[in-house]
C-alpha cells in the first residue's frame, strides 16, 4: 500500500524564533499590525510504501526523529493517508 505523509516541524515554543519575530515585526509595515506571534517552521510531504498504516506511522516517526527534526530545538506532528 502507498501512503502520503504531511509533516509539520516547528521551533519549540520555549525557544526564540528569529524568522518569526522578523515577520511579526514587519506585519505593521504592510498594514497587518493585528497579526502577531508568527512562528515559522517546515512542511514536509513524502510518500511511503508500507504493508499497513501502523507500520507507515512507525517509519515516518523514525524519519522525523532521525532526519527531519532536531528534537532539541523543534517539535513535529504528522498525518498519514492512503493514496
């Protein structure tokens, strides 16, 4: 079976997000001062061949922990659906 994973990697809330802070500061310059606390992360999509959803979840979780996310500074969430 083939699955598609949608993964979001974000900086931990306790850590400074310099990109997000710069974008937040710029919102007022374009007339959007009501937008605050911007956080910027990564969105990753991937396809995985697996015999079932449970195994696909395990593989995506391993990929996130070992390659896609620096768990000292980032957190991740993902969803998987069959394609």
